[in-house]
C-alpha cells in the first residue's frame, strides 16, 4: 500500500511541477548533477550512494525544486509508474500550504532542525523543506543523516529555519 501511495505521489508531483521537469536515464546523472551544483542556495543530496542504493536520476523543475532518486523500480505490467526506493525532495517552505497540513506529526529535531512525519520524513531548513521517502523509517533516517550540499562540503547541522517557520511547524505538527 505504501509503495502504491508513493508511486501516485511521485506521478502527481511530476505532473504538477510543469513541463520543465527533466529526468535522466537510470545511472546517467552527470549532466543533471552539474545543473544541480549551479543552484543557489545549494540543493541537498545524500551523495552518490545511500542506504545501499546508487543515485539514478535527478529531477530539477526550477531553481528551488528538485528531487534526487536512489535505486530503481520495476514497472508492474499495466501500471503507469513506480517509485524508486529512496527519494530526497526539496522545495521552498510555503506558510500557506503548511498552515493547512493535515496529518503532520512532530518528531525530535534532526540535524539541528525541526523534523516531522508528513507522508515521509520532513526536515525544515532555512531555505527549503527537505522530504525523504524510503523503504523504511530506518532508511529515511539514514538518508536524512547523510544529507549534504550538492556543491560539496561535509555533513553537519542543516541551516535552521527562521522563528516564524518554527512557530508555524510547532502549531501545525502536533
């Protein structure tokens, strides 16, 4: 059931993000990785491999929205899509959208930023929301702990969100 929901979510996100969405074939991510490295503020990824899976695709839909895909999936006969085992999505924080969030449950801060469960593991940073989808909650945490700027640099605390973002997340995610 969870795999089916993730597949539908991936299709909806891809469809909603517009015609600019580009996906590279599995494993051939060099060009998209160079594009991702040019984005400022920097995008976050989990490196070339995480949780035993290789980076297989990157979807850059704007300078602020991106998804890094790890691993592959096999398309079941008669199905319209499938989701790779690990995804790291990122997009700008929208107070309007998060004020209406349903089913958001707070988690202990992770990597120095507020965290929540909202159809995946969510981290709220200074510049964007990072969402991690994986095969299990343990893998989600493993991926979150591996996140780092795609332009280089090590793994450390993520940039903290501003006070109004923290307050809204605390109010909505209960």
